[in-house]
């Protein structure tokens, strides 16, 4: 029988958290929230979101949905906000994204890094003995640590398999940094957009030098943030 500790939940983020406003707002507001993926026996495996990137298709050249691209893989991006979008890259890593906005608007937020909080023994075993910041300081690392794979693609984030809970306290604006997204040089002018957000000073952010890279750029789409 599962223990009460395994079943206990904090307040889950509601649907309108994901469907309100723009994807940049959601990407910023996901910082400090808790991503939970329970193990098969119900044990909570969770971490605090400390780094995100926003992708705003169809205009954004870095988005999988650029130009209205709609394939078997990207179909999940057109779901209603509050849906998990999980894909496989480089033949070795999974990436976990949060779909935002209303249905048929392909906006999504990549969760780039977590601060591990619950289920650390399970995370270490899945990460083959990795410890400290190596557990979850990158999108591929966190997916391996939390057991996230393509089986969770299109999962409802208000369901029982994966969800996001409210953090313990709101983050002050001064505690959040922003800068260009990582690894998207092919996206031309969109590569310079400061659509990556992270918690200042958090050791689990994927780039240790991220603070020095914090910049502001004009948005080519002219949208509000």
C-alpha cells in the first residue's frame, strides 16, 4: 500500500496558468515551480524549475513549429496549454517541454534545468551515480533523472503521470535573469532573442557563466513579454 508521503501533493498549477498571456510570461513564471514525475511505486521524484526557454511558433525560426510545420512529432505543440511535449534529440537525449496558449497555437517552453528536491536516490541510480549539480543541470540530464521519455509526450500536466506544483514562494523579479537561448545559431535573428530565463545564482542552471550572458534584444515579432 502506498504511503501518505508518496501520495501527498502540493497545489497543482491550473490550466489557466498555461493558457493565459504569452509564452514568455509562462516561461518566466515556471521558474520556482516544482516538476513532479512519480516513480512506478508512487515515490515522488521532483525538482524545482530553475531554467527555461520559450519557443513561439510559427514565427520563431528556432521552434519546431516554424512556418506552421505540423508533423507527427510536432502535433503535440498544437495541443491546449498544460500538455507535455517530449521529443528525442541527437539519438540519445529526451527534452521536456510545456505547451502553452490555447489549442492550435504552437507555443512551448523547454525546461532546461531543475534543482533536485525529492527522490534523489532514484535520480542518482538513473543517472548512473551522478551527484550534485550533474543530476539535473541540463535538459537531457533532468529527463534521465526524472524518468521522462516519449511515453510522456502529450501527457496532460493536470493528470497523474506528470504535473507541476506551485513553488513555496514567489520569485522576486530581481532574482530572475534572461538571455539568448542555447544552441540555435541556425535561427538567424531569432537566435539573439532573450527568451531564456533562469534563477540568478542557482548552481543547477545549465551554464555556469549564464549571469554574464544576460542581455536584452529587440523582439523581431514585436510581441510583449
